[in-house]
C-alpha cells in the first residue's frame, strides 16, 4: 500500500504480446528516469518560444515549441511538476527578455523570475489534467508519467488541447493585471508579422492568437503520440481524428479573415500630416546639463530640417516621450522650445515630465509623465497624464516600506499616475488617444481612448534605455495589435528607433531608417500622412473588451473545480479502503 493509493498486483503472466501490454510500457523506465527527459523538454520548449520573438524572429517555432513538453510524460509528483514548469518558464522569459539587462542589475533575469511563474502554472495544471485522464490499467502498472502517449481516444486529445489553450490564456491574462501587470511578450505577440492570422485580434485580442498557438501545439502533440505508438508496434485502430477536425474547423475561417480587403478611407478623406522627430540619444538615470543641451540641439535641429525639407507643410510636430531629459518648465528647455515654435509657427505634441503642487504637502511636489499639446506660442492647450506607470521604472512597489529598493532598482522617485483618458483634439479633425511608452502593451488603454471618440492612436516612447537592442522591436510588436483590436491607424514616435505608421489592419508603413545604411537606430525625421475618419467603425473587441480571455478563465476555473472534486473523491476512497469502510457504510447516518 502506497501513500497515495492502493496498488492491486496482478498475477504474473507467462507471456505478453504488444497488444496485451500498453504501448507506454515500452517508454517507461522504472522510477524517475524520465526526469532528464523532462528537463531537456523544458529547456527546448523555453528556448524555442524565446526564439520566436525579436531579435531571432523565428515566429514559426511557436507553433510546435511546446511539443517536447507535451509529448514527454508528465510527472506524478507535484514538486517535479513545479520544477519542470518553472524551468520552462524561466528559459522562455530569460531568453526573450535578455535585452532588458541593458538597464543594469540583471533586470531581464530578475523579471523572468516573476514571469516564469505563469508558464509554470500552465504546466502544473496540464500535468494534473493528464494524470486525471490516465487509465486505470496504466495506473496499476505504476508507469512513471502520464501524457498524450497514453491516450488513445482522439476526442480526449481534442478536449485536452482546448483545455490546455484555455489555461495558457488564463495565465497570460492573470500576468497582464496582477501586481499592476506585465503583459509583455504574450505568445500571440510573436506573430505580429503574420498579417493574415493576426486579424483575429479584432474579435479576441492577442489572446486569441495565444489560444490558437497552444491549441495547434496540442493537436500536433496528439498526432505525434499516435505516430510514436504506431512505430513502437501498438495495434490500435485509427478512429475519427477529432483533434485534426477541430483544428481545421478553427483555422479555416482565419484564412478568410486574412484575405479580406483592407478597409481604406475614400480618396477625399481628410489627412493630418505629422512630422515625427527621432533624436536617437542615449539615456541615463540622472541627466546632466550637457546631456540636456545635446538633446535640445538635436531635436531643434532635426525639427527645423524636417520642416524645411517637407514638400507639404506639417500640421503637427511630434516629439517622443522625454525627448529632452528635463521637465517641461525647465528654463533652457522652455526658452529653446519657444524660439523653435515661434519660427516654424506650428503646434507640437511632446512628451515630458512636469512637477505640480501637492495639495497634501506643498513641500513635496508631484511629478507626472505627460503628453502636452503646445500652440505655436508655447501655450499648453491640452495634456494627458500617464495612467499606467512602469514598475521599478516610474514607481517602486513597496518603495515607502523599502526605500533602499527604490534607490537600488528604481529611478530614485515615484511618478504620480494620471486619472483621465484624455483624447487630444488635433488639426484637421483628428482625435488622438496617446499612449506613453509602456502603456501601449495594455489593450485596455487604447480601447478606452477609442471608446471616448479617438479616430487615431499614438504612442510616444523612449526605448533608448535599452540601447540598440531588440527591446524596441519587441515594443513595436505590441502596438500592431492595438491598431487591429480597435481598427484605428496608430502613429508611433520613438526616441531612438522604430518610428512608423501602423494601419488599422496591422501593416507597418514608413519606418524611419537611416537612408544610407537602412539601420533602425538613427537620427532624423519623417512626415506621416494619417487618414482622419470617423467611419472606422467599432470592433467587437472595442465594444466587449477581452471577453474571449474571460471565457477562458471561466473554463479554467471550472476545470480546477472538477480536478479538486476528483482529488477529494479519490482521497475519500483511499481513506475508506484503509479503514475498511465500504461505500454503503460511509453513507449510513
């Protein structure tokens, strides 16, 4: 009798054929000999997922990256499930977030410690599902694992593929809001260059792509398990492959989405001409007078040059987040800006910080990260305060309780979050919702701007903290989905790279590059022509939000309750067997 269940020992057989012994018996070394295979599977799956994102951009790997984890039988012991799942998650994020180490103190490796918890939770849940589906005969043989290799019914494989995809989406959704949320590099984001399939985001957001990728991994793993069993000599009849039928049923409509003609405005639709300026300047935690002067000279010179060389007079000048490393009211900054605006006689939208009086303590002013709309006379007509701050960058969690943590990892001060989703009224009838940097990885902000009347979206960002790494391109990949989710054009202004226009269908146009070398990281300016229309319509995602993700969460919760009930029933039966209580006796009053 073991700790978890009673083992019934079958009488020895004189001989056995392949048909008498489950195929999995040929795969099951005694004890925990599968541990090494599971470790290798975790490393491979994590590495393949990391390679799906920039800089490698091997996005096709995502569609079979999970095969090794799904095919190697899942462990029985909870500790091993947690260990294997965490190893998988950590390799996945440590690799894809490696660029974040550019800011120092191993930031990418530290963030991966947190992010790895969610793929771990997915693997633990999937392992529990597999062990619940393990047949009584396989349990009696005490095989050291449970997995798709032991399942012979296609409908079970189809169901497990759907459930595993729901659980993955639920974990991503949870990561997107827990402790303010870090939804960076959700699985579907890796497909941002696959123009056809990403149109699904109009209905499901990026979570629909994540669901589909995990589902296809599950279907392929189920088919691979059948091939392996057949190769090992299992005599099983091939029934209706319901998992393949399901995959085709879900993926075929996507081909129609990708072939739909792009919704383009009429030729006489008004257009706003925006001159985006990109300074390509390095950043530091604490700026100096010299750095401020260099930034002013660079942005003023490039703005004058861009206006002079433009065949069409711009309607708006656009500077990115913190183009100049000083507050908006810093005297040298204000003086240089006033002279520039007076000379070019154009409005400007610029990102900058600003101190404001603290109503609770006049000696401790509040600092905001903002977008300002300035008139040619340098008068602030509208502004937006950043709502969603970057943890450890713009505020330090538990910084008041642990001030040393703020000095070590944070920026030495906390910014104050904004409260209003302001939509800017720009020339030619343009109404813009402006994301500031990290905000564009959160779908709810762009959705809220659109619901409040925005007919175009913007992102002003400062990615030069990460030097010439893949961080800027990974950041760009997220805003592609914001454009599709709301079917709005999105203009992105970067401090060091990847300034571009994204169409409502997710096409990246006019990325600012070095004209000689084609390098992404360059100094210059570019004039963008953005259609201004109030007839873009309202998408399902804009109206309903992440409804698909919420449905996946409900399915996941239902599965957890089902597994908990099954665990309780199993433990109750074990207890009754140990005590010699019959089921009839246990029901007696």
